[in-house]
C-alpha cells in the first residue's frame, strides 16, 4: 500500500495541541487522518500538567452529570408543550439532582468558573479577561475541582 501525505488544511487549531496521524485503509480520498487528542480546555490543562489526574476525572464526572441532566435543564421551544415526568429517565433525574448539589457545595464564583471552563469549554484566560479576575481562575478552578472530588468521593 502506498502511503500518501494528505492535505490537512490550516494548522491553526493544532498550534499547541497534541495530535497523532493515523493511516486508514480507504481507496479514495486521503489515506491519512489526523486525530486531535485535546478537545477541551480541561484536556489541555491535564495534558500540560496544570491539573492532576484526580481533578481531571472530577471535571469529566461533572461534565457527564451535566450531559445526563441536559434533558431536564433544556426546555422546549414549543410554548404549548408540557413536561411529562412520568416517562422520564431516572438517570436524568439523578444527574439533575447531583448537578444541583454542585451549586450548594461551591460558592457562586467557583460554580461560575466550573460552568464556564468544564461545561462550556472556555479557557481560564478568557474567564480572567471577561470577569477581570487577574489571572486567578486556574488556581480557583483547581480549588473547585478539589472540593468537588471530596464531595463526590473521586480519588
């Protein structure tokens, strides 16, 4: 099999991120694809050693809770619709109640940081600029993840 170097387009997205190239067996198109290993800000912080494994797994757990509870948090666009709770999934109820617990465990500022970085995918630098936080966001993110890892017993 002849291996061809393919065109991946602009390398702007890959400037600081880790990626690996994989050969795939197809007969048309590019025979090589690039897989980006850092999809979120949390992935980048973990890869660069800014947060430890425990904090990283806590962030993944929080994102999973949010994803589970999404069906309960996001409302319908139809003004005539009603929420039918009899057919709802129990896991979304558990996810929603655990997600609400986060608001009770953390202060408002730490919860906002978790929400912006872990859930919405913004960087700590963007949060610093938007809320004039004077480069303290990454430290506060670590503090919030440590509190939540203790609360949810993630070790």
